[in-house]
């Protein structure tokens, strides 16, 4: 017999209408528990001095007792729980159901007792009060015990499977409260996770010496290496409530010098949303150590800005551009134009977004923003309403070696796409800028400042709203310090840091991309928005954190100071001294009010700069740029 049958042409499961073997066994077990409890109650009440009269009275009541108590458990859902996972909630249901079931027994006792003198036959219906009370206690004990034994058997089987499996690693669980119990149960009941928890470390001193499910609890994180050695643990699993940067740093410090790996349990929101499951433990990242409060977006405003519109993103295959694509797609634009010069990058982002596009039309366009005729073709074809301009060269030393390309791509490319936006009556143009444009010391930073000035000048033309969004380093982006450090650690070191006092502002790629979209909704015309990057971070501290994350020490992976590179500052700024930074409606976004820029003047200045785009003479390019950006400074030495 197949598990499916047809009824009136509809394929139906036959298994849903038949009680399973386990259901029958659970039913029988509950009936046996109720019978044994009632018999034991009679025996206990009568001090095991049984006679025929009381035996007959017990047998006469037995069917009534079994029927009422089982129906009460059925009505209160006490029979539906999975015995393997019996919990306090299940115990409560059993207690309440059996307590309610005693009501008809009490009513029978009162009624028969009142009428027994008139109708002597009713005396057989009198149950002693002691029997009723004892029966309730024994029934609860029997039903709960049966379920508990089943759970113990199941967990014993799980532990035996774990013990028999050579793939399971021993791990230490770090955390406090109910979070630890939930994670512990999930790990123990899911053998495929491949972990065996052998110890728990809590920051609550009063937990020292206690146990959870037979697993000992320790309260001193500094003893982690010793505990790991004693228990032969190879991993430390950190629950979400311990994922505070200070806690993580302390845990990493405690693990320093040992081979134990540290991993994070996904947060409960991600598990409930389906983004992760409990088995998808992840490594601690630098982003965790640079933790910021979750960014709160005004999704209604962003939706008004993007939903149902045609959006063009230049540099769509880059680190920032690709993330903006992902974030924008969530707001269901009518059309998403992916503008990218690198064929491989364009192929990858187009393939990724195609599967998630829904009703959004994905338009991949392979083009160079410096090609004016090609840009006009694309704007004529797609008629974009909102532009996020993320295409740019951004690697500081590389542009010091090739200064003309900064002029060609960062300045002229921005001019070309901005001119197209005005000519085709786009609604909004959002340029991605950088903190390196403030009092720049590099060709890259100065080229972005010139692009900002041109955007400000363009705000006086047409209906297009122009704005720029300025932020610092983005963790994990192409060419950033994080991938470099990771590759150096993989190679066995050393890590090269340019200067012990070098500091930078850092953001994650999703953070920066979300705030770019939010800033785009605020732009009136010509503003420069500055993102709150939090506190600046020393690059050498970042390197030390990465060494800890790798499970190594500075003896294993030394840090070497190599000296500042061409165009680098020791620290970056987010605003000029002359700029007034005002708060916006978003706590993470500020707006700089700048002096108006005359479009004719900045255009004429850029025309004078254009002859240097084919130059490799860094000094000559710098001098030409200095004419436009007088605040350009010499790099640190």
C-alpha cells in the first residue's frame, strides 16, 4: 500500500488518517499509567489491606477513572507532545488535565455520600477522599515518568551515537542564561552538527561548580585554556548574549597561545527567519570586534525613493557597488541597470541577482564610464531615474604610481555620468565619496574631492538632485587591509603595518551601503553627507585582533612596520574645519553645508587638468590638482 491514495481525483495521504505505531504505543502507555496509579492509590489508602468489597468498588470505578482522565489529557493537549522532547510545558498540561479530571470524581463522592442513607446501593459509588488525592498524585507521577524515561532513552541514544562517532569534536560552550540551555539542547539533539559539549563557562560567579544536563559549569574565562586541555576540547562556542566586543576580546585573549578555535552561534533572529540554522556556527570576525549597534533604516522613505523606479548603479561589480545592488533589489525597483567595466565582475553580480530579482528587470551593461558616447547610449536606452555612482579607482598607492588614471576615471568619469544624468532628467544622483577627500594628501583623495566639487556645481542645473556620501574604510572591500592581513597570516606572517600610529575609520560593507541609500533619500541638492563611522581604529590593533582570531600569537605571526606608503595619512578626517556638520533625521548621518561651487569655474579648472591624464609625473599631476584643491597636503613621512 502506497502512503497516498486518490479521493475524488485528489491525491491524499493515507498516513494522516491512520494512527501510527508510536501513537498507539503512547495511548497504551498512558492507559497503563492511569490504571496503575488508581490501583496504587487504593492500595496506599487501605494500607494494602484489601478485601472483596473494596476490590469490587475499585473495579467498578476503574473504567470511569480511565475514561475521564485520558479524555481530560486529550482535551488539554497532554497526549500530543513528543515524548522524546518532554518539557516543563508538557508537565504543566498533564498536571492541569489530571487536576480537572478529579472534579467529576469529587462531585460523585459528594453526591453519593449525600444520598447513600436514602439509597444504600449508592454507597458503592463513594470513593474515599484519600484515594482521589493519592490517585491524582500517582497519575501525574506515572504519566510524567513515562515521558521522562522516553526522553532519557532518546538522549542516551544520542550521546551513544556521539560517543561512537569519530567526527564529533569536543567543545566548550560560553554563555549564560536560557540562551545556553537552548543552544546546548540544540547541539546535543542534532548529531549532524558534529559537536560534543564537555564544559560550560559562565560569567556568573554563582554558577561555579554547578551543572546543566550533567555538564560542569566554570565561571573564570581565564581558565579556558586549562579547561580545554583537561577536557580535550578543540573549540569554544560562544552564544549570542556573549558576543559583545569586550567579551569577545577577553575570550580571544584567554585562547591566545592555545590551539582552540572560537566560533559564534547564529543569533536567534537569524535562526527564526531561516537565514541560518543552529548548525551553521561561524567564525568570529573582525566585524564582531568592531561591533556597532544595528543600523535602523527608514524603510518607508527608502521604499518611496526606490520602489518601482529605474535604478542605475555604476561600478556594480565592485565591493560597495555590488552590495548596493543587493540592498536596492530588496526594495523592488522596476529596473536595475548594472553598469560595470569588468566582464567577470558583471557576470558574477548579474548571475547572483538574476535568481533573486522577482519582478525587477535586471539589465547588465558592460561599459566604461569615461566613454561618453556609450554612456549616452545606455541612458537613452534605460532612462534611469536614480543613479548610485560607485565606480572609481580607490587604491591610494596604486594611483600615486598612476596619477593620470585618477584624473581619467575618478574625475572625468564622474563628469561624464553626471552630465548624462542632467541631460536625461534623472531624479537623483548619489556619488560615493571618501574621507580621503578631506584635506587630501593623496592623488586618489584629491581626485575624489574634485569630483565632489563638480557634483556640487552640477546641483545648479536641471531637475537632478545631486549629493555625495563620504565614509572611511570598508572592511573586506577589494584592496582593503583586511584581505591583505588574512593572506599574510595564511602564509605564516609577518603582517606588515605601515606605522604604529596609523588609524582609520571602519565600516562593514552592508552598513555603508544601507546608509548610502538612506542618505540618498535626504538629498535636497548639492549636499555632502558624512556617515558616522564610530571611533577610529588603530591598524596595528586590527592586526593583533586578526592574529588572535587565527588562534596564533604575535610570536607565531610577528608584526613588522614597513613605513607609510605613497599618499598615505596617519589618520583620516571626515570633514573640513570650515565645514559645518549638521545632524540629519538619521542618527548615523550628518550633512556638511559647503560654500556654493560655480560650475563654470570648476569645469574650466578640470579642463586645465585633463592634459595631465596621460602623465605619469606624480609631482606635475599633484601641482595641477593643487590649483583646484588648495587644501591638498603633502603625505606623511
